[in-house]
């Protein structure tokens, strides 16, 4: 059928769009040669370059994933170290607080004992001064009592034994009157 169409076409007027058979043959030969050249020479190099690029990209991706994994591991290590450092700092702060509280308690205890010692010393000093004042007062009251008694009685009380007895009696009467007035 194609041949009949070609014959009819040839017999009729020549169609400028349909090439001559020898042109089609030589075009087919050149096409096959170029196809073989591209198929066996160009295409393998092209595939090799594409494979090399794919391998390079995969290698870079693997290296990037490895670097990312290493970075994640380092980040985890750093975070663990930071957590450990925070825990250690918290322990140090707690130890310092406890030590501060112990020192404060010790200082309070030392201050209380010092205050007690000072209080005891002050009480002893006050008692000594009171005793000294009592002795001094007794002496002065005794001298006044002897003078008063001498002028009232009209007798001289220069004898120490008699004077001491009178003074003691006078002071005892004063103390008895003082105790009776307080009751």
C-alpha cells in the first residue's frame, strides 16, 4: 500500500514535503551512526558524570548527617555538663548556707556565753560594791549612832566593845523596823 501511494504520488505531481528515497536512506544511515556514537561514546561519560555527582551529593549528605549527629552529641554532652555544673553549684550553695547557719549558731552561742559571763561578772562586781557600801555605811552609821547615843545618854562611849554592841543593837532595831514596815 505504501508503494502504491508512493507510485501514485510519483505519477502525480511531486509533493515537495516528501523526500526522495535515497535521501531517506542516507539520512537513516547518518542517524544510526550518530545514535551509535552517542550511545557508546557520549552516553557512558554522561552517565559516569551523573553517577559521580550523585555519589558526591550522597557523600556530602552522609558527611552532613554525621556532622549533625556529632553536633547533637556534643550539644548533649555540653548540656549534661551544664546540668552537672548547676547541680554542683547548688550543692556548693547549700553547703555554704549550712556552714553559714552553723557559724551563725556558733556565734550566737558564743555571744550568749559571753553575755552570761559578763552578766555574772557584773553581778559579782555589783555584789562586791554592795558589800563595800554596806561596810562603809555600817561604819558611818555606827559613828553617827555613837555620837547620837553619847549625846543622848550623856556618857562617853569611847570603849570599842560597848560602842560595837550599841551599834549592832541600833542596826538590828533599824532592820527589824524596816522589815516590819515592808510587811
